């Protein structure tokens, strides 16, 4: 069956959450995509998101060089969330960390799990 991005359940703003995970299973980040971003990602193999603040597309790594190459795009059972398996070059987070999920809450305290990459 051919994939049709129109089959996805986008929110009222035309967006769908997209989780990026590396090949080894580490969750790197979450961002938003619209239908065109999904199509661009599938067409180019370079992960393209929709920036809600800038109201424009951004190709991950376009300015930083921290590219996400798409390996596999997966759709959840409700068709309202995407999981992208990616090959990440450099950090995924704008704070220069490997993952945006670098803070844990343990015993009521915030614990920083990783420092920015050198």
C-alpha cells in the first residue's frame, strides 16, 4: 500500500508531532511537521520540520551542520504522531547536547544527564 501523508491526523494548525530517535534507540528530540514537511523529508531523506515560531520550514542541520538523515519514518497506531529513525551528525539539541532530553527528575530534583558537546 502506497503511503499517503493525507492519511495522517494533523492537529487544528495542520501539525503533527515528530520524534527523532537515533539508530541505537536514543530519543534525540521532538519537533513539529506539517504535510509538506513530511513530503519534503520523504523526498530528500533530510529531515525537515515546521518551525511554529518562525512559521517556516527548517531542514535539520541546514545552518549548524548537525544533519538528520532519515533512515525510517514510522506512523503510530492512531496516525497522529511520527517516529523518525535518523542518522544524527553532531548534537541534535540547540544547546549543543546530543539529545534535547538531557534533564531528568529524580527524587524531586532536576539532574543534568549530559553536558554540551565540545
